[in-house]
């Protein structure tokens, strides 16, 4: 895997239900290195700290391989890397192979795969339609957030070097599907509960799901 674009955003104001809101989803390529900090990317815009940024969402990665699919669905948009709000556009990223908990060296940083991106209405704002939310969920290629274990700069062209594969086999794509499944696979639920790279609150919700199901 390789970084083919580093992207950063300025705050953008939009109207939502008659009220002005701001978002950092409008990201565009930059030729500057990005500094991956513990809770966010330096100089990037994170407006809603409740749902974005933080330890488990410090940096967002998205696959360049998914762009042709979305371009064909939305040919009228002005396309560039960063369209999905990702900080790093990655060549070769495949959510069906990435395990939650995998650790990668990227440039001067060390990162850990933490969780898939769950789309919100702000993705719909950027694409000009809320239809994309269901489309994005159904497509099952959400990209991934990473935790920053060692802070540092990353640059376009940097290779993602796997330094430690998670012993827990749960992939980003499996967990993503699990999040939206009404009837959840119990084996996958247990894998997620046992995966300490996931945020605690997500694991607790899955524990509650099993209790509610009588498991």
C-alpha cells in the first residue's frame, strides 16, 4: 500500500435544516507532509469532536481503487483526491484484508487500524444528496480510521509497511458489515468483543447485543 495523496481541509459552512453548520469534510490534496498527531492531523479541520477526531479516529484512510466506482455514479461532481474526507488516499487498501489491530509504519509514524468509517449526513452534503449514505453502506468499502501510536510526518509516496499483524482475524470489512446487520453473526460479534483495538463503547454495545439475544 502507498499514499498517493495527502489531503487537508478548511472549515466549510453549509445550511442544514435551516441552520448554519460547519464541516471539515471538504478536503483537498496538498503537497505538504501531514503530521499525524494522537487525536488528529495537524492543521486539519475537525469541527465535531464528539464524532470525529480523537484517539480512535485520529486519521482517516480511503482507497483510491474505489474512486472509479463513485465517479461513475456521480459524474457531474468535480472530482479530486480527498472527496470522501480522507486525510490519506491509499493505493492498494483493501478492507477485506485489513485486520482491526494491524500496525503499520508510515513515514515517521506508527499507526494501528482501529475502525471503519460510518458515514453521516455531511458526506451527503459534499455529494449533494443524502442518497449516498445508503449507497456507501451497501458498497462495503468504507476505508478505515487509524490510531496514532507514534506521531510523525507522512508524505505522498510513503509506503505502508505492516510491522505487526493482529492475532484477531476480524477485518475492517467484516466489522463494517456487522455494524449494520440486524441479525449479527455471533462468532464475529465475539471476535469484535475480544478485539482490544476497537473502541470500548463499541465492544460494550456488542456485549449488550448478546445479552439482549440471550447469549
